[in-house]
C-alpha cells in the first residue's frame, strides 16, 4: 500500500528500512509516550523483529512514514477482536527531528478513511497517555472526539497517569 500525504508518503515497511528505523526510533522521548512494546533503547535486532512482524501476513496494518526518501516514523491500524471487533485502534510515532511540521496530522487524516474502507469497523480509537498533549492535539485536529479519561490507567516508566480515549465513528 502507498498513500501520499502533503508531507510524507505512507508505505509498506521493507527490510532495507532497518538502519533508518533504529536511527529514528531509538529515542526515549518517543518511547515515553508509547506502550512498553516500543523498545528503548531500540536496537537493530528490534528493528528486524518489528519489520518481520510488520511485513508478515495478518490483519494489522503497519506503514512506514517516509520523509525525504527515508522511513522516519510509523503509523498503523490494529483491528480489535471479540465484542470489540467493530473497533480498531490507530497508533503512530515520528522521529523527533520532524516533530511540529504537521506530518502526523496529515498521516492520520489520510489513514482514517483507508481504515474505514479496509476494515469492517464502525469506530476508530486512540488511547493517549496524559503526558502527551501533542498527540491529543493531532487527534483533535483530525476530528477525533474525546470520550473518556481512564484515571490512573497507565503505568509508564514508573509513573502512574491517566489514559485519554479519543474516537471517530464511521
Ligand atoms: C505525538 C507525535 C506523533 C506528533 O507528531 P507531529 O508530526 O509533531 O504532530 P503534528 O506536527 O502533526 O501536530 C502536533 C500538534 O501538537 C502541538 N503540540 C506539540 N507539543 C505540544 C504541547 N506540549 N502541548 C500542546 N500542544 C502541543 C503542535 O503545536 C501541533 O499542533 P498545531 O498544528 O495546532 O500547532 C510525535 O510527537 C511523536 O511521535 N511522539 C512520540 C510517540 C507518540 O507519542 N505517539 C503517539 C502515541 S498515542
């Protein structure tokens, strides 16, 4: 898949992205607002493991965010299961060198209609740690609605904080 946005290209990961992935993902400031599955430090074997998962057949969608010819972030859709099967989660991260240029806002805006086309879902959600005002702003700019605050739901790097749920409906 390839999606061209005003500020980046969203495309499938390839094995060649591994060195760039390490260069951009190995940043504790990125990991601080991600679930613990996002490694910190981020090693080359983490990159190979991630790319193997991202390129294997499966229901999840993982796309690289390419800027200036290099993968410098990731965005994806995770369809939920069981009684939550009408929902999917959107997740994303971007290299710190590119923050504040509207790249993720453009990427989320472009991916939302694709998610509703690709999956039989009625709802797309994102769960944000309360230490992440930039991500909250991205979602609000993209039309997501703040639905809930799960108090003390997150323990990250030894700190307990709230989780904020945003969603957009089909
Ligand atoms: C969150 C993240 C994806 C944002 O990417 P980005 O490309 O910088 O986002 P954009 O430039 O599209 O938009 C960021 C918005 O947040 C705003 N913002 C940034 N820091 C902010 C802060 N501390 N408080 C309030 N708003 C803030 C920016 O001003 C901008 O809004 P604006 O266009 O109205 O000025 C990026 O910071 C990141 O990768 N963080 C680490 C990983 C992560 O948190 N992923 C999401 C997990 S839910």
